[in-house]
């Protein structure tokens, strides 16, 4: 990790998608693993909430934005992955800061 770059963008990028903060910090392999885990959670666990969005009679955007059809599990697992990834970014920045001191 470059010591002259600010760390805070890594946190914002991680909130956007798990793994992006690791890529910003230079941990490409770790970031790729986090991103793939996040992507798999979105695809496989959130697919149920979007399954009705592809009906020919309903527009995709309207069906996808119906929050009453979204189950808690569809949101909880990807959110948990982002939170654990955010904790990992924080631990990684602490480790790098300790090594540099």
C-alpha cells in the first residue's frame, strides 16, 4: 500500500462493493476473492427477489424496486459480506500502519 495515499477512499469503495477497497489498497488477490464472494451472494441469494422482474407484463425497474417482495435473507447475506469485508479493510490498514511505525 502506498503510504502517501489517503486510506478513507478504501472504506467508501468497500461500501460500494466488497473488494474494491482492497483493490485500492493494492491487495488485488484478496480484493478479487471478496468481490467474487459478494457477487455470488448477490446473484444466487438475491435472484429470488428479482425473479418476478423478468415477467413480460411488468417493466423491470418497477418490479425490481418493489421492496415488499424482497426477503430479509436476500439483503442480509450480501450486507454481511460487505460489513466483514469493511472490517478486513480496517484491520489491513491497521496492520500496514503498525508496520510503518
